[in-house]
C-alpha cells in the first residue's frame, strides 16, 4: 500500500475557475491501487481502487469497484462504487450501484433508484462551498 503525505490543510477546488477541464485527461487510480493519505488533484480523478484519507479534486468519480474511506472536497462528485465518509460538493450524482455510509453536503444531488445510502444528505448553499477553508470536525 502506497502512503502519500502532503499539506495537512484542505485545498478547496476552485468553483469559479476558468480552468478548461477538457485540457487534460482524468487521473486514474486502477483496481490494484491502494492509497492512504491526502490526495490533491487539479482536475478530474477516477478511483477504481481504494483510497483511505482525504481527497480534494475538481471532479471525483468513484467508479464501480472503487472504494473511498474519508472526506471528499470537490466541485462535482459521481459515486458508482462505495464510500464511507463525507462529501463536500455542490453537485453530487449517486448511481444505482452506489453504497454510501456517511454525509453528503450538497447544493444539487441526484440519486438513482437502487442506490444504498446510510446517513444524511444536508443541503448547503453554493456560498458554503466557496468559503470552505477547512473541513468541519466529525461529531461523535
């Protein structure tokens, strides 16, 4: 298992970025890859392996067979695989095969029939994500 360490502060994605997402292909974590630590991506990240830790990305896709345990901060999140943790993203899509335990803080959420969610999905205004400098502490 590869362990990555980086700055302890959360790098929030630029919500009003002029960054052209079509410039670069997505970064991929394949089925055989396991990462523990903080992962910061300037563009799109597709997780087909396992990540334990915090992820900050412009867009995050947890693919079929992918697993994330930890907090996610992104502009857009698509969950097809499994998640155990919290999501902080204005736009979230939860597909039919998704299995989630945690909280989804969102402005817009789409949930497909068949998805499994144990937790809460509190709504937040877009301004909440623009001013998110550090993640809220986990309450017991």
